[in-house]
């Protein structure tokens, strides 16, 4: 006979290992293995879905103004490509000129830096190391340049594939939805609708927020370099804006060429640039990013870091770029599927009851309907429930949807 617990004592919490938990772990391992095996294909598909989530509101805006769906998609894609080409024409030639100037002036800057470091006994060993450095080793050889050029061509091909896939999905979303709902059992259609709606919110919000923060970083860098009288500040500002996309390490990568370009202006200007960039990074992390992103990602700091490391390990730089919205999407999918993870509390019974009522309503309205019509009904119900939750989150038992039973299609 077990002894009763003494007052004031806390029984240790046990985590039960169930068959469902083991199956979930195996599926997770299999998903990671497939992701590593089919990296470029998955990366292209995820990139296309991210483009769809980002551009779909613009397409919907034009479509609401009376423009046909296909014409709206073509117009949005032409505007996006034209903007990218314009940015490239304005920055790439200047960037190459800046790099050429830095390479030509590198020996003089090396000599000046060694002289300044040699004036102090503390930095004298570092001055010897700078003076003995061979700058020719930093210039890539022809073989390395050829390898990089082949990688650039391959990346460009995958980029075109991603654009084409995103274009097809945006031009005819109903066909894609119908195919997806045909593959998923009918009892999961409402959950699938909730997932797709939330994915568009997460992906679209993340990408729009990233564009805003990168533009602000580029603008700040341009003003700072103009104040410091640095030559060709535009390409360096664009580079800083692009590297700002990378979480955690983007600020460091963007600051390196700024410091190198400011070296001819003297130590005071170098210190000014470094301090200004550090202060701006703190303001961005503590003020700008929380206001721009809001609760779109809803990931703790450890999850952000872990997702970044996994994405970079599996798929390189592009994997790191897409890791955060993918991680936020995975967390959302787990929540919408009502999966009880170890350590989390039990699912709210009222929420489960509301899910059962919504699924019963969908089964009644979509009985006998085709995949295309069923997808529309599921999305309408899920969107209505989501808007009701946003207005009154405490009311989880209401099913705010009224509709008539459609005919088969």
C-alpha cells in the first residue's frame, strides 16, 4: 500500500511515453531526413509558398479593384521583378567599383593600420601580424571563382523554378486548393483550412516585416556613411540591408565592410560607425522588430536560435533565411492539430467541443460537394471562427457561421 503524500510535498511529475508520442518522434526524424535528402526541392517549394503568402494580399487588392486574377498576378510579378532589376542596376556596378577600390587600396590601408597598432605596446604583436599578412591570399583564385559562378547559375535556376511555381499557385489558387483537399481526409478539412489561413498570416507578416526592417537598416546605413563622407555609400547600404535579413549574425556581417570602407577616414570615423551600428541594432531588436512583427512568429529566443542553426546546417544561407517562418509554421500546425506535447498543459475541453461542433457543421454543409466547393466552405468557416476569436477570445464555444448546403460540383 502506497504512503499518502505529506502536506506541503510535491509529487514529481512523470512524462508518460505513449505509442502516439513514439510515432510522432519517428515521423519528426523521418521528416528531417527527407528534408536533408530533398533540400533544393523543398527549399524551392517553401520559397514559392512564402512568395504566395507575401504577394497574395497585393493580388487580392488588385482583384478587388476589378482586375482579372491572372492580370493581377502578372502585374505584381512584373512590378517585383522590375524593382529588383532597378535595385541591381543602381547598386551592383557601384558595389563592384567599391570592391575594386578596396582591393587597390588594401596595401596602403594595411600599412597604415600596422603603423597605428605599432604605436602601443599592447597592440604591437597585432601590428606584426597585420604587417605580415598576405593580402593576395584573400583574393579568390580562378578555380574558386569558377566554382562560385557554377553555384550562382544553379541558384539562379532554382530561383526561376520558385518564381514559376509561385506564379502558377497565385494564378489559379482554387485548383491548388482542390488538389490539396483531395489528398487530405474530409474529417481534417477544417484543421487544414485553419492551418492555411494561419500560414498566410505568419509568412506574409514575416516577409513584410523583414522588408520594412531591411529598408530601415539600409536607410540608416546610407545616412551614416554620407555623414562620415564615405565614398559610394549606396552599395554598402544595400549590402547592410540584405545582411539584416539574417538573424543574429546579420548585423556583424553588414558592419564588416562598413568598417573597412571607413578606415581611410581615420580612427574617429571608424569608432563612430561601430558605435552607431551597435546602438541601431539594439534599437532594432528591442523596439523596431517587436512593433513590426508583433506576435507573428511567437517563438521564444531558444527556439529562434535552434531553428536558425538547423536551417543553416541543412540548407545553408537560404535555409537560415527561411528557418524562422518555417519554425513558426510548425509550431502553429502543432497547435491547430491539438497535439498535446510533453510538458504542456491539457487542451482546453471547451476548445475541443468547439472544434467538434465546427467539424459537424462542415460535414453537414459540404456533404456531397466536390473538392473545390468543399475547400471554399472549409475556408469560410475557419475564417469566420478566427475572426470571432479575434473579437472575443474568451468565447470558444460559438460557431459564428451560417450557410446553406451547396450542391455537388
